[in-house]
C-alpha cells in the first residue's frame, strides 16, 4: 500500500505488513488490468480476478483492523484461533500447498512504527510453489478467488497475490496493482479481521467444533476444487455424468425433443445468483433457505451445479415448466438415465433430485 495511507482511514489500510517480507522471513516463529499474459504453463504475469469474483468482492465491505504500534514486541500475541483454523482448512483442501506461515513478532516492514499484522497472529502466508520462478496461477488463483468471494463471511480484510492487492475496506474497485518490493509470486499474503481471528465470523462458527475436515459444510462452502468438466452437446457437466447425459440428449433428439440448458456453475456465480434471487445481505446470501428465494436457489457450496452434477433445462419460453413437451419427456424417461427432478423446480434435474 502507499506509504502515506493513514492507518485510521477505512478506505486505505496501512502499508501491508508483508510489503517486503521474504518467504523465509514471513514464516518467522511459526513455522486495470485486462487479460493476464500467460507465461509458463499454469502461470500468468499477474492475478486477474474473474468478473464474477470481482463483482462479488465489490459488493462486500470489510472494515480494516490495523495492528497496534510497535513497542519492541510488547504488543505481539501468538497465532490466533481463526488463523490456525483457516490455515488447517486450506492445507487439508489443497494438496499442492504444503506450508502456510503465520505468526511472527516483528515491526511492519513498510512502517516500522507499527507492529506487523503477523505479530498479531492475524496474517497468513500461503506458500505457492513457483513455476520456473513465475507464479503458479493454477494453484494460487482459485484460493485467492475463493477468499475474495467469501471475504465477508470469513473475515478477510486484505490480500496480496502475484503483483495484485485486494482491500476489502475500499469502495468501488478493490483490486489494484501491487508495487511493493516483494511481488508475491510465491505466496498469498492474507490478513484477517479481529473478529475472524477470534473465529467469530459465520464461516468459523459453522465449522464442526474446532476440527477442520476435508469436506466441511460452511457458509462459504468447502474451498472449491474445480471438478473435472466436459461439454456434452453444449452443456458443461462433470465428466462422471457425461456418458449418461449424452445418451439422454441423444434419446430425446430421436424422439423429436431438443434438450438445451446449463450445467456447471462456479462458486462465484452461485453467490451472485443468491444475491440476485435471495437478497443483498450476508444473511440472505448465506443463511436464507433456498425455498425463500425467487426462484429457489441453493446456498453457496450446497448446489449440485457447483459440482457439475445438475442441469437446468430450458423450455419453449425460457425456464422449463411442466407444460413444456421437453418436461413431459424428461418426466417419463430421465430416470432410466439416472437423472431425477427437484419437484419444486421443473427445470432442475440432477443425479439425486437436489
């Protein structure tokens, strides 16, 4: 961040306390941008937020909690519970990430009169192995995008990854080029709010006890691993159901019924639809029952669309209704191909009817 940004200004958090931290130093005691220019396979010249992620981030506002003054270490604490839980969650979900640094009692390297956020135990450095010295975007981008999409519900106030910073306290566009001496191509620097550090935000409260498991049902959903997807006659689905979907579409066509629709939906898109169909508040997006949304929309992390296991079929005039010939064909034939309908949504067909 610019060195002149006052700590008390909510739209401009103080300089990142990871501004010039090397990977080894960051571990310490704990252990407009346009298109990205692709370099080595899997790498990009900078982090470019997908449109849906950028919009989801800009719809949120997270107050920035600064670190206290530096008094020779007197204000240092330890790794906080929230940081430890999030660290364990990411390590369990992303095999390519082997190390995540955290607590380190030291001054802020960009403003030495302040304690580093690492010294408060509220910062993590998610180490991403580089590709020939370049950022491994295939590994780092999904993590950073997930953190932005779910910043409010988790309590993420600030991020730096691959020459880009993201600040939850800013109004309007929250991502901007990062020009600090460390380009952060080998790690994501993450800062939590004070409430998140105490594990008091919705995401932490929903974890099963104090344990972090590989498949946790949380407001933000499990850290998404993009499913193995293929496109079947224009519908993107998980590879595991491609055969049966193809057979069903072919059978329908032979009967004079053309089935079209949409399948896979990204986690960011699910959040966007919840905001549109359920309401703008965090409670609307993460907690409101799907049945209270118009149209019904599953909570983020709980939709079969996010796993590529559901299709929303189109009817004659848009969304399929029970009056559509295609619906009547599906009602009579879909079961033999392994697809079931969600009774409240004539258009929605999935592997388990949900």
